[in-house]
C-alpha cells in the first residue's frame, strides 16, 4: 500500500504546550486523534435541537472514548454552532480538554428538496451561498476548534438523486474558500475539502472522471472519501456471503471470514481513490470521511436479506477498520457516535437510525463494551443516564441475534436476472 507515504501527519501535536495552535496537518493521520461523525439529535425531528448541556455531555463522553475530532454536516441548523459553544465552555472548565471539528457546509443542487420536476445539477441552490457564509463566520469565530471545512456531503455521487451537484459546483466553493485563506480572511492553516463517496473521487465508474473532478482533487487540501461495505452486502455483494470452501467452518468462523472480506472491500475502495489521484500526478493525504456498520435493520441488510446487521458484526467491523486505519496513518471518521432517530423517522427499525456506538438509552453497543469495563465513562451521563452495556453485557444473549450470511450460491441466485 502507498497510504503510509501519503497520509503520515507532518508532526506531533504539542497539546501540552498550546493545543489551540494544532493544525489539521498535524491532527489528520495521527491515531492519537481519533475521529468520529457526530450528531446529537435525540428526537425523530431536527426541529428539536440538542441543548448546550446535552452537547457538553456528549463531547465529554466522546473524549472519554479517546475521540478528539468530530465531523458535522451543516450549519443551517443550530446544532453545529451550539456544539462549538459547548466545546468552548468545556475547555474553559478544563483547560486540558481537547476537541476539534471538521465542520461541514451542506450543498444542494438548484431545486433540491422541492416539488420542481427537475434538479439543475450545474447550478447552486439559492441556499448554498448563505451556508458557506455561515461556515466561514463560525470558522473565524472558533479557530481554536474548527480545523477543517468540508464543502458538501456526498454532494457529487449520482445516487444522491434529490440533491447531488456536478463537481464544478463543489470546485467553485473550494476555490472560493482557498482564496479567502490566501487573502487572510480565513486561518491559513484551515484545511478545505469535500467529503464524498469513493466513486465520486474517481475510484469507481469512469463516468465520474471529469476535468472538474481532477481540478478539485488538485484544489482540496486532502481527500475525504466514504466507503460502506455494509450497504454493498446488498448492492454489490460479491465480497459477502459464505464461500464454498467455508461450509465446514463454525457459524462464528463464517461470520468472521465475511467481516474480514468486508474490511478488504473497504481497503480496496480506499486504494482505488489513491490510485486515481496518483494517476493525475497528485500526491496528497487521503482520509476516510465516513464508514460504519449499523446494528439493526428491517431492510435489505437484515434477516430477510443480506443478514449483515447485528451488534457482533458491527463490533467486528469497528475493530478491524480502526486497527487498519491506525496502522496506516489514515484518519477515519467512524459513522457514528450516537443513534439518531430522525434519519428514518417513519421506520424506527431502519438502519439509518442505528449506526451509533451508543444508543438512545445511553447504552454502549458491543463495539465499545470494553470501554465500559475499563471505567472510562465513570461519572458521565447522557440525558441523566449512566453509560451501560447493551444486552446487559451478556455476550451469549448478543450471539442469539447473530445471523450467518447467505452462501455464495444464494447470493449468485439472487443476482441472476429474473
């Protein structure tokens, strides 16, 4: 792999002397600065915003887990601004507290989320300029916390049919922000990127290989790419399932073999982005802006489909992908910190509601049971509840919900044209 050469951080953060001066160049690629995707919504609607006190509780919990870098997705809701206030207040209470942000500015195509019959992919939504302005203002107000600005989230991938834009739109805003840095209107050390699916960064279908994307790759300070093997257990399941030569393994050995292939699949998507970038003569950091594994689903990925979803598999993926990314010097924003029920409000069992490492009952899922055992959450609460374990920590009970993936023959049969 080439990732060690392109992802190593440029220095060791001197957090004991002056953590406020730490830059994205020092943080990204440093396994001491674990990253995670963050949302604090407790309700089925974002109309109910998390309070400052709730946000303070959340960042203290994440800090106890070793997290030092959070990723947010928009600034048009109050959550991101209030999160920054919460972090600053915690820092004032505890000068040794460290937490930084990769702050997102949401980008839409013209007529996205409306009844208009056609999106205009190469034109900005009227809201985009205001969103960027809000992000710039917050980055200047909190330069000690905001270390990265991300223009859009999965804004270029074609399956985001409601809102995706052509790469020219993202490119224009990235160049705008880079110009502000050059003019001294944003901190010079602030890194600018966009966070998108691996295919959108050129790692998949050549349909994405456009001049504007190539220029974008040259303009960003680093590439933030997404990989989701969990989703592809349904959409592209060649790596999934039980191989013919694994039929004599135990059920848990079959599951573990499938999860190892899921990691290999994620690694291959990462490497495909690196390869495309380098084919352009570009050599800059590539980090993972999102990857994760849900713990519940009544959809394609659940018991009636790919049989990919349960806490054991999610825990194994978390363990495997963290070990790999730490070894390779890749920052990985694991998706996500807490379950958020607004994401699929009409289907409480939908997978989008269940990607968190901690659920709405303040229970740590299997992936981080060890942290509960180590006592890292002692004295911390979420909505007044101490952090306990799912399944009351009973591993045998957890295993009862583990399903063995389909066989290769079953998957091949499902993929055959009807």
